[in-house]
C-alpha cells in the first residue's frame, strides 16, 4: 500500500493565470476550460508530515525541467530491502524523468547529467545555478528510511525563473513500492502544470505473444504504465485474449480458448486464482467490465449471428441486449454506466453504434468512408476511440454523437485503442507489415507524440486500468 493524500490550495487569481498560460496546451488537447476554472480545491490534512503547497504555476508547454537524483537524509545512506536510500534517490528521479519525457509536454533533463543536491538544498534550491543550466523548472526531493522499514519519498517542484516553490508532496511506501512513489510524484507535476488528471500511477494488462504467426502462444500479462514490474499471469497452455482490469484493480477479466472452447475468466490478482464466469460451445468475444464492476458485457455467436449480452460479475443469468441480423460485438460502457458503444455490421459494413444500458435506443453514429471497429468510450465521456479500417488500420476518435472525426495514427495496422485514466492518451497495438510482429504503442490526442512501450515479447490487446487506489 501507498500512503499520502497531500493537501492543496490555489487562489482564483492564480488559477486564472494558469489557464491563460496553458491555453495553447488546452486547445491542442481539445479540453474544455470551464471545468478547470470552476473547480475549487480546499486544504485537507496529509497522513505524512509533508504538505503540498501550491504557490504558483509554470508554463507546461515544452517546459524544461531539471530532475537531479533525490537526496538521502543521512551522511551514510541507509540500506533498505530495495537498496540504499542513495541508490533509490537516483532511481526515483530516473523513473520521473522517463514519465515526463514521454508525454510531449515537457523537456526534462535526467539525473545522469545533473549534480545531486545536498539534503539542505532540497527545500532551499540554488536558483542561480539552475538558471545557469537554462532550467525553467526544478524537481527534486529526498528518500528517507523510516524506523518501521518503510521509506518516505519527498517531492518538491520549483519555478526557477520566479525563484519560488510550485508544489510539494510526500508518500510513505514499502521499499518495494518505491516506483509507485516516483509515479505519484510524476502525477503531481503533470496535474499541477497541465490542469489535467494524472495517469502515471496506473497499470496495463495485455497479451504477450511468442512463436510463429500460425502457432502463436498468447499469455496474459500485466505491467506498470511505463512497462516496469512486468509479470506473466498465465502459462500459455491456453490462449488468452482481450484482458481488462476491474475498476478496483483486484481482478482481470479475460477470454480464454482451450481445445477450441471459449471461456470467460476473472483472475483474482490477490490470490492468483481464477474463477470461471462463463463457458459455451458457441464463440464468445470481448468481455468488458461496467464502471462499477457489477456487470460484464460480452458477445456470443449463435448460428452465424452475434449479439451482445450482459450478466452479473458475480455470476447469474445473462440478458441479451441486441437482436439484429449480423454481428454485434465489442461493447464498452460510458463512464456513467448508462450507455454502451459497440460495433455492428447490420448496415452492411462494420460501423459504430450506441445504445442504452438495457439495449434500447440503438443508434448508428459513424457515417464516414471505410469501416469502424473496437470502439471504446473515453473515461471523461467526451470522445470515443476506435479502429478505422480503410486500406490501412488507423486509430481515430470522434465525439459520442459521431462528429469531429480525427485520426491519431497513420501506420499500416494500428488497432484496439485503450484510454489512459485521464482520457488524454491512448494505447493500441501495431502490427508490422511482413513480419507480423505486434507491439504496444501510445499516442496523445494531438496525434503528434507517439512512442513504443517496450515489452519482453510481442504485445497485443492492451487494456489501461484506472488510476490506482
């Protein structure tokens, strides 16, 4: 577990100045500004002795951030079960550097090319020396070993030009959870400078693929948002497909095929045991959680006709939601759980439709050239991501009414988009022409910042979980 719920406060005048500075960023990300202006944040006590204190903000658009190795609180670094506090201080800073480097908003400089501040400088930076390095912002902190075996990570953000603190926060974690503290620090920086909800402290489920194209082994795997803490959950003796984290991160829902027979399982991450939710002699597809974790959507093909069903996550009788000729598949809930987006070929080609939770009000929303598949509703509710098929496979987004279509990628075969918890980045998998090798990529909503997420083997079917509790 990770503890720390930093307090925060910001004045209306500071907030207005922040919005003015971030207008280019907000327009690029297609973000309505009214929510940011209207939100008031009241101070609250923190479980750690560190309080977050926002006294100003900096321009997040291409901000140059210096991230030196975090200091240690002892002249002789303290040993922990995860290494010395000195080594952890470097590692924490390096993880933050990697987080902020890969989202297209910042230009960070990492600890490998910066001097490590002394502990006394963590709360009293030498602004002159950092101005000499052309840094707009300075992020530094410390790692301290606690008597009970835990560690505390303090994180401080400064505006170098103004010579003042922007924010500070602290988290107490078990030594093995130090990466979570680093991601929390990255989340603090991202949210304070962009006005957006964070996403670094989250996890991803995906399908790890090995073997030749005609005999692929597909295993269920999970990892942190940056690819660290990778873990295989299944052996590959059965084929695993389309995983999805439960809203509370305790379970993963996925589809498995054994000897040609489809089964839907719920894998319990706390016990490493799985529960069979549904098996059928008929093909099953695309199981999905509802936002409250109470319902499971899936599709089943009977006699050449595929329809969408929902059933209680605890088990029980399924309810059939569609009954049109053809293939209805790939349901995804809206964030409020009241509507479902899905794909259907009832009009003659794959297109995107929406319906109410009970199956009523089915309506086509995509009316452009080509086909549309694998739709997924944004966690913010403002957009739907999908795979556009028109010669090649591209990741695209549109609003829930079907308007404002935008392409985010333009490769040979990009498919199966999944949203970051803040609804501003999308992961997908890309298949390389010729080799058939698949890898997991991500792109922001400008479509300009793509990066590949490194995995030990080929990867497909990514599913980004919510922000971790």
